[in-house]
C-alpha cells in the first residue's frame, strides 16, 4: 500500500503490467488509490505502453512486473533508454531476507537494469518507500531525463507498515514538482548569440531534448522569427508539424536528400537538445562539413559530454535558449534575409516533386502497391486531431519520407510516434494503443511492416480488452525486406537467408479476435478498405500486399561509395 500511495502522491495516472503474484499487494493498493491498472499479454508490451504514455504526456508512467517479467521488460527498458523516456520500471523481486541464497525467481534485476537506466536500486526498508519513489521520480525527470528502476523484494511487498511511515522526514511535500532547468551563464549565452547575429546561413536541428523540455512550439517560433530552416534528428520525437513553413525534414541525407545541401551550405549549425551520435556521424565531416560552425545546446552536463566534437557547447535548457533566439529577432540591429529559408523551401518542394515522379514511374511495372504510396495513402483519411504510428524497417524509412511529402502538401496530424534510437521492431501497436488511451476521440492508425507486427502483434489484444479501437495497416511484403535487400546487395545473389515469411492472413487474425479485417491487393482497393476499417468502430487490420522496394537508407548502408549512419 505504501508503494501505491507514494506513486499516487507523484500524480501517476496509469500503471501497465502483466499481473503476477509478486505484485498483488501493489495492485490492490493501486486500486484503492484509484490509479488505473492496464493488464497486458506480455511484460514487454507493458513496458512499451508505459514508454509511449510517457512520450505523449511528458510525465512518468509506471511499468510494474514480477521477477521473470522483468527479464521480458528489458527490451522495453532499452527502447525507453534510447529515447530518454522517464519511465518508472518497478519489479516485484525475490526475498530480501535470503538475498543471494537462490530464492524463488531470484535475479539481480538491479544490476541488469543499471546500464539502461539513470537509477536502479532495491528498496531495502519498507519504511523508506516514499523516499525511494521520490528519489526515482526526481532522477527520471532531472537533467537529461531517462528511465529508472526500483526493485521491491517480496517480503517487503507483502509486509504491513504504518500509514505514516517515513512521513516525518523531508521532503514533506512530495507533490510532482517541475524539474530543475539549466540556465546559461550570461557571457556564454551572449557568445553563442553573437555567432547567430553574424551567421548568414544558419540552420536549427532539434533533438529529443527539445521535446522533454516542452519547447517544441518555441523551436518553430524561433525558426519563424529568424527565418531559419528547422530539421529534426532521425528516430526522435517529432517536434514540428511537417506542414510548418520552417520545417524542412529529417537531418538525414538518405531519407531527406536536401538536408545534405543545407548542411554543406550552412555557416552555423545549432543542434538543440540532440546528441552527436551515429545519426549525426558523431559530429564529423562529411555530414557536418568543416565550413560550418557546429554548436550544441543541451540542458545537462551529461549531454554535453556526449557532444565533445562540437566546436562550441552551451549548458542551457532548450526552451530558455529558444526564448533568447526569439528575443534576438526583436533587436533593432537584427537583420536577416528570407532568401536562405526560401532556398531550402524550394529544395524541399523540388524533392517532393522528384519523389512523386519516381513513384509514378515505379507504379507502371508492378500491380502491387509501392510502400511509399501506401504510406502516403494511409495519411489521406487522417485529420489534425488524429495520430499516426509507424513501425518496422523499410516501412519506417518509407513512412518518414511520406510524412514529409504529405506535410509539404498541407497534411496536419495531432502526433506521430515511432521507434527510437534502437530502431526496435514491434513497438507500433503498443504505441498506438497509448495514443488512443490518451486521445479516445481521435483516430489512431499504425502502419507496420509484417516483420514488426510479428514481433509485437500480440499487444493488439490489449486494444480489444480496453475497448480502444485502433486501425493497423500491414505493409505486407512477405519478409524482413530490409535484411534480405542487404543480403542481395552485399553478397551479390538473390538468395534470402532466414528472412522470408509464408503468406500470413493477418486480417483473419483480427477477425478471429472480434475485430475487422480486410485484404488489399491493389491500390484501388486501399482507400475504400481504410474507410471501412475506420468506420467499423473496431480494432481493425488492413492487410496490404506491397512491393519489396529498397529504401534510400538501406541502399546507402550497402553501398561502398556512400557512408551511412549505420557505420
């Protein structure tokens, strides 16, 4: 009960679990505290749901599992770690009294979780429960956010304690307070602003730190105020609507080719809330040419340590820095030209035209649907209140391209979710369910590769159980196409090793579970099938036979001439 009360004090609004005996006292306490508990078919699904709920709300969510369930939840912990999502993982663990003696389901969960969390600890005294939860909650949100882990031994979980245990110690106020933010030293901030004043071709690249600081709107405002093109780091939470006047696309030369021109021509690159990892070629040429001055702005020293390759760094909350940029535009001496922004907008438009022309040409040689066309058509019935989730390998890559193209045409979506830095397959259905639970009046569509669905498809049962209908569109090309395409190009033959699937009737699975299902074999059938699925009011599947077309990023990873981010 103390655990549930401690979580209630922090404003935890949902707990995801696979109910187990080790956690029964916590489940009873959560019920008494009025915190909704959602049961799932698998602990990994519970973890992904908690992660997605946290990404959507920017507030910590709990994943509660037993000892063996902890092992199942580790992949979800890794996915949350990649996105720095402040999920609270709680494990009901083996007895503290006999620790190290081979207790029932004993596992060193604290050590296993340590590399994938900011904080991993065992509750060693039940009277300190509020202290442990308070510490975990604050660490999850502070500085560079991220998941945390608490292990609650079963003998503590099943023990009784005074209701006021631990309440006589500070902090007396354990309400969910906003995390501390890093403010810049005035001289350091002014030095960076001087570089912005002097720049003629600056660009902004937003990372996931912008999202967690709640500064996405400020990123767009700064871009508009200073006429700066804005890019998004791949695999991170979407920051701007793709229809925004200043949004260009991913800072990825393979999925959005014009970003190469922008980086090559820029004289100042501001990476805000991001890290110079493999997606950013570790800050090196040719991705960031020597001719651009590379500045990283991050809200914690930990992030800055990851960005040692930058020419300049600034310890500053992303929102505070973006506010300073907007103030800069109001200076009487400020002068900027729209020509740099317009040049990038022109390149974006030309890129969309080129991709559209190539798609039309491709459609002439095969009746099956091109994955890019599928990704474009899936967005057609969606509006500004609706959510799109993407999952898979090639499906993810083609969908990123389609989202940019549709955004250029004015498509507005309430939100977009996708795998994070580890590109983990199978998160899509869990992410879609989390979006539906938070926005029950919105349509939520997930476009998933067939391999990704096989990785996480069992999670769809939770959508039926919670009466939260989502629509699943399967990009069904008969295998792990990203991998088989790499095999073909790397080894010079058309043999596929452990990548092909049988013809799987995914739509029939949904029908058997009580939902709606439909098979689509050509583009003419797709639009009406999507409309029927969305109108059914049921969790639905549109199973679409598609071409196995190699995406630009997979093409790059197998090219000896083109250095790709996978390296």
